[in-house]
């Protein structure tokens, strides 16, 4: 799929919001299943989703008007200079300006949602830690980043805002530093994305967990690298645009590329920030959990059968001829995962007891169920 064609722009503008809507819906549905409270990390996905839909709307409008993804119309004098006023250029300029304004806020919401999710897991409300301090500083950097580049984008042409609509020579005279601003935005955005994704990894490997669980948890958090890949591609395209500025280069097709990778980054970022939360939902659907549920049903049936025989006066033989019955029932998934009434999502950062030895009393039917949960210090 090419990133400068109408078909490519249509595909990413439709697929990104749809996937994001599904991810955000499943995130809130998972919270309901967990009976967990909705935190700032959850609520920030709502404005991020609304802004993503608005960004996609501008791109769909541009394609519908046969502007975004279409070659720049030739000027009437048939010269090679493509930077001249036209309706197509103004539509593309409006769509680009709107996507930069909306996209900055959308990306900031996604990044802050991820940070607050980290705090929800790693940080205690009544204990200051190094990681807690790092997350606060990172949030402040993100806020400063979005405010700074929002002002730089809004006033990229000074107070002559209409010049941003690519109105020929007026744009070239009043907006001389737009491309360099976009390049700086792409580079800083990529650096922040890498930092946010890799931030929890060292702290995960300090936890008292098995190597297998550390790798599994690290993999969940590193799913955000997919969005980082889109951010990297957008940065490279923006740099290539700066290096290839020429009156003979088609400006609409170049802008289409940056818009394509911009909305792809926004969509993938929102989906990726929801994936760790969906671990609980996907875990319930895993084959091993289905097998465990079947075993639980069989165990309960065996227990009921034993109770019926005991009521009829029958003895349940064991190895030495005595009569006893013991059944250790598996705990509920909510108990093992540490959710339902807990403020911290300890299901990610805790170990559960593996062995549950049955306690037997001769001549009686006894059931023992226990769950041992241990919070690992951050």
C-alpha cells in the first residue's frame, strides 16, 4: 500500500479509527469485568479517540475533494513551478494544519495515558519512589512538548494564519520555517516515544519474578514499539521532505505522505496503549484457561458425587483403607490476578502461590482453597 495515493490514505483513515474504537471499548469492558476503578489512564483514551476520528475526517474530506493523494495541478502557464495558488493546495493545507493541531494533543493524551498506566501499576499512593519521580518528570516534559509545538504550529506564519493554507508566494514569504518546525517535531516525538516505551523495562527486571514472567510482561509493554515504528517512519519522511524542497517536487504528494504516517502513528499509539489492559480479557479466552475451567467443573462434579456417597453412608477408600476425601478447588481468575477492589493492578506485578496441599481429616469431607499473593517492591 503506497503512502501517497488516495487508496492508501482512505485505508489508513478508515482502519485506524475503527481499530481504536474497538481497543478503547474493550479497555472499558475489561475494567468492568475486573470490577476495577477507571483511572486517568482510562479516561485519557476518550479524547485521544475523538481527536483521532476528527483527524481521519479531515483526510477523508481531502480525498473526497480529490486533493489529498492526487498530483498537484499544473499552473496555467505550464511551467515546472508547482507552488502556485490553487483550490487543491488550500484544501491540503487546511487538512495538514488541522492534523498537526489535533495530532499533537492526541499524541500527548496517548503518551500520558501510558505514563499514568505505569503509575497505576508501579507506584504506591503513599510512597515516593524513583520511578514515581521519573513518571512525573516525563509527564511535565510531554505537557511542555505539546504546548510548545502547538504555539509553534498555530503561529508558524506569524499572525497571517491564512498563509498556512499554501496560498502560493504568500506562504513562502510568511511561513519560511514550517518545514524545519515539522522536522523538529518529528524528531522530538520519536525520542519521547522510545523513552516512554522503554521506561518500565529496567524496573520490571528488578521484580522478584521468574525469567519467563519477566519476559512475558516486558513483551506486553514493548508492544508499543509498533507505534514507535510509525513515529520513526514519519520522522524519516519529514526529514526527506526538508532535504528535497524544490519548486519541481510535487508538494501535495509529499504532504500526503506525512499525513499518512501521522494518522497511522496516532491510531497505532492509541491501540498499543490499550493492549496491556486487555491482557486480562485475552487471558480469560486462552485455551489453558478453558481447560482449567473444564477441570474445575469435573472437580466439582467429583466433589458432589463424594458428598452423595457420604450421605448414603458409603466410605471413600484411600491408599491405607481409611475413609477420607479432599478436593482443592482452583481459585477464581479475579483472585489470582489480584483485581476486583484493588486500587493497584497487582495482577501484572505479583506472584501467586503454586502449591496448595490438601488438608485431610479422616472420616470427613474437607475442602480447602487458598491463594497466596505477594506484592513485589518497586
